[in-house]
């Protein structure tokens, strides 16, 4: 794999800039005057991040499947084997969220009563670890796009571009940010995909110029 510090920094900044823009929009058009307001804003951002991960999970098999299907010769089998690593990241993320939700669900109250205090403490530690793992994983998933560079270095910018336009379409359909004036809302909703697309294009250009990596070569064409 290519280890390009500039590309790695770009992937990080792509996520950080999105977060900064969202915080700026929220602070400008939402009144945050109490601890409850801060909690509501944090919950909203967590929900949006989790939605991004879920959309990414759904988009992942489509984009990766199309990439693998378009490859020629032995590349197809090679990419399928590499995709197992990214699939493992997806499964780990889903399992961590499912573990915490299942352990705290009302349906498992009988189990918690049966294991007694030591078991309850163990479940609490497991839930805490699962939640921390999931929160950390959400950040890594958005930055590294579920380790899809393990398949090929050109996959993350492609997948990131598709994902961000899907999220923009989702914001339009669901009427996100209703408190924001139409002009600012349109600029924000369109600014994210345009910016990420530009950064993804720069990343692809750098991979081509400095490392000789292109989509055509990756597909064996």
C-alpha cells in the first residue's frame, strides 16, 4: 500500500472541515444557552454521524461490488480477498453498537437480574467499552472510509464522493436544518459534496502523479 502523508492528512482534514462547518452553522442559527442545548446539539451531531455510517454501510457493497465486477482477470479475486478486511471493519462497527443496545434493552432485564451484581458490573463495563469503540470507530470510518484503501488506494476517494452526494440528497429529502435560512442551507448542503468531491479529485490526481495509481490501471484496463 502507498503511505502518502499528504493523502492521509487530506482524509483527516476532509472530516475535520465538515465538522467545523457543521459546528459553525449550528452555533450561528441555534441558540445554545444551557447544558440541555449543548446536549441536544451533541446528540444531533452523533445522530448525523451515525446516519453517515449507516449510509456508508449501505453504499459500501454497491460501490465496492461495482469496482470488483469491473476489474479484469485475477484482480477480481484479489480485490474480493482484500474486501474482507473492510467487511470486518463494518461488522465490528455494527457489532459494537448492537452489543450495547442488546445489553441495555428491556428484553434482557431478566438476564441482568439473573447474573446478579458482578454480572451487571461486567455488562456495564462491556457496554461502556462497546460505546467507546463505536464512537471512535465512527470517526475512523468517516476518515478512512472503512479501510477501503486495503482494497485499492483509489477506492476511498471514489466512495467518499458517492457518500457525500448521497448525504446531501438525504438532507434535501428530509428537510434538514429547517431553522437555517434557505440561502445558507443551500450553501451548506451543496458545499459539503462540492468540497469533498474537489478534495477527492485532488487525492486521485496526487495518486496518479506521484504513485502512478489510476482507476483504469486498478481495473486492469
